[in-house]
C-alpha cells in the first residue's frame, strides 16, 4: 500500500508543478525546478547524517555482538542506482546537457520507481534506531525519506514532460555517448559499501606501496590523463560540465561516510574533507582566486594522503574504498579544472592567495581542535585536525619530529606541543612552494607538447594537401 501512496504522491506533485507553470516561461519553470532540485539534494545531504541500520547487513557476520547471516543484495543494488540522483539530477536541471537528461530519465528515474515499488524492503533501514547516525523519531525519518523519494521522481518527470525529452533513437552519436558514459557514471556514483556488500571482505591486503596501493596510483594517473585527453579540445561547456559533475560526486561521496557514524573526529575539518565543500563553491560560482588557493593547498595535501595512505587492512572494506574514492576525486577535480583551462594558470600572486587562505585555515584548526581537545573529558572524543594534535601518530609518520616534545603545554585534559604546530605549518608551506614550482614546469611541458602536436599537424596537412580538421587549441 505504501508504495502506491508514494508513486501517487509523485504523480500528483508532477501534475501540480506542470499545471502551475503551464502558462509561464521556460525560465520561470526552470527556476522552480532548480528550487526543487536544491531541496532534494539538501534533504539527501542531511539524511546521510540520520540513523541507518543498513550498516549491519553490509557483510554478514558479527557486528556489535549481533550476528547477521547474509547481506541484502536487493537493497544494495537499489541504493547504488539511487545514489546517482544526487549528481545527475542537478546536472540535468542546471545545465542543458542532453547526456545528463538522458541519464536522469533512463537511469535515475527507473531506480527511484523501483525504490518506491520495493518500499517495504527499502525503507525499514532508515527507521531503525540501531544505526550510528543522529537519532530522529521514526515518523520524522519516514516522512523525510518519502519526501525525498517523491522529489526524485517528480523532478525528472517534470523535466521530461515539459521539455518533451526523449532519447534520439536514430542518433547513433547520442546512443554512443549514453552507453559509454553510463558505466562510468554508475562506477563514480557507487557508494563505498557496495563492493563490500556484494562481495564481502576480500583477501586483499592494503599496504603503503604494496600491490593494492600501486594499482590505485596507476589507475588514478591513467584515468586523469585519459579524461584530460578526451576533453581538452571539447567545448568549454563540456569541460566545465565534467568538473561540475565530479564535484557533485565528491560532495555526496564524502557525506555518505556518516552511515558509519556522526561524531566530532569525522567533521569535515581536514583539508581533503573540506575540499568537497570548497569545490562546490569554486566550480559552480567560478571563483578563480579561491580556486588557486584550493589548487595549491588541496592538491598538495591530497598528494601527501595518496602517497602515504591511512589504509585499513582489508582491500574492499568500507574505509579503504571511501578513502580511495574521496582522495582520487579531490586530486582529479582541480587538476582537470586547471589542465582543461576552466580557470587561469597560476602566477606569483597565487602564492599570496595560498598563504592567506592556508593561514586562516590553520588558525581555525588550532583554535577549534584545541578547544575540543581541552574539553575532551566532557565530549569523550579527541580530534587530530590537520594531524598536529597527536604526537605519537606524527612520530610514526615523520620520525625526526620527536624534538617537539621538549616544550609542551597542558590545558584541561590535553597536552599540546606548540613546536609541532609550528613545524607542521612551515613544512606544509614549503611543500606547497615545491608543488607550485612543479606546476609551472607542467605548464612548460603542456605548451611544448601542444606546439609539437601542431607542428606534426602542419606536416600532415602539407603531405596530404588539405586541412586535417583536427583542433589545434582549446575552445574558449
């Protein structure tokens, strides 16, 4: 019965929106649709923080002294397909891309409908109080998710009906783009728990510069270069849409970790976590100075995290896959945005933006992390923001940092090491300067490669006696 109510409500909302905007301009209609899309994403963003009992059936086995015999494959697949809504729907509504509108109509909408049809199987996890997120009354969570599900269907239906959007069946190029993009979109929007839920804990072991780590580095490098090669001579709109889509994927990938619990150490304070929020400001609002800060600081921090990963032991475990997804996207987005000329190249002035932005962030970490650790006796949780509040962990990472314990300050329940904070600040700035110089070297390599390529095209045209038709520079 409940699935019928959900589908009927979605149909009613769709009809009301279409009637209300029937005699209004397309601009007014899309304003209304964008408001609905932002509301849908906001609901999903906060729902990730609520209790969700799905964590207890991901693997099968023992968890919190309770034994779970098997995984829920149907709910796993439905969640996987449904997760794409958070990135695809904003792209379909806020841009005019036929690709994303096709994905919304022929990939996202079916999963939303299936989630409603299997409502009795899909919904109970969101009503359980055994999850690790924020508690809310079950009735509230029930209504909250129903509203999200209704919006997921209504937004796509309104867009498809108003725009009379259909896949161009006879257009081979449109079919090709859709079929080629679909597996990549499905992979990028795969929740981190899906491999674990479908396969279970594997025998893979993740160690720094072990096989698992080296494969990740190779795949990340190849994927970034391939995307750059495919999109470098595409229209500016296509290049921008790629970066915007990846930013949306990162934003919701990060927030999906709250399935595993919502607490102080998991607040988005570390640079790699903040990148999900920074990019959602920089890319849509096109803020060049803010981007230059993000490019230098976030890429430097992410490279450190990628080259010295904090792996758990099992290769397909939730935390490993979340770590890989998040840090890969944190690196790829600014590198592609810079390489595809979405933003201007770095100059010496960029170092000023980097210094000001990083100094503000560092002071925030010192004050925020210091206050939370001082009162850790009351909160029951210590934090290690920007890795400068845990001396033992710092020593395991940089052995010679032991000298910082000659001077310490104890406040409340916590002992601070000011010399370590100073060391971290200076060392990270030095690494940022090294990365800045490396970026300037990459500009030279890119320019030389473009000149060499164009010279090769000139020779080819002379030999053939006609233009090749290949692009020679970025389309701005």
